[in-house]
C-alpha cells in the first residue's frame, strides 16, 4: 500500500510540474523573426567575423533590423553573390509592418 501512495504522489507531482512548465512556456514565449534564420542560412556560415558582426547570425540580425551598412559586408559571400540573393529574399519577405527592407547591395 505504501508503494501505491509513493507512485500516486510522484504521478501527481509530475502532472502538476508538467502543467507548470506548459503554463510558463506560454507566458515566457518569445516571438522569433524567421527571416533571421533564413538569411543566416543564405550566408556562407563561415562565422569569420569579416563583416564586423559576431558571426553570420549576428550579421543576419543586423540586416533584418536594418542597422547593417549594406548587404555586401560579407567578404566570403561577395563572389558567391550572397548580397543579391539576400536582396531577393528581402523583397519577397517584407517587414511585419509591410514595408520592405531598404538595405542596398
Ligand atoms: S563575413 Fe560572412 S561568413 Fe563571415 S561572419 Fe560575416 S556573414 Fe558570416
């Protein structure tokens, strides 16, 4: 009988803690702009820092936030035409407010 109580208590705790985690994930949910991930995937992902940002994801965030100087800052990606590829992507995926990213190639 004691074992049954232990199992019931552990099952109850599991349910309560699971519900707590589910509730916390809803409250602390962070909205992620998928364009950052998509632009990071377009970049060479050498994470060399030659663009002046801490890795390709940092440069992608700066592009999406329109704080980068241009789309041509990725030195390894220049010959591969990454800037034009990113420009095309940004034209097809406008900002959440409907405006188009104004960074130039
Ligand atoms: S220069 Fe290009 S490859 Fe290097 S970190 Fe910047 S975006 Fe990535």
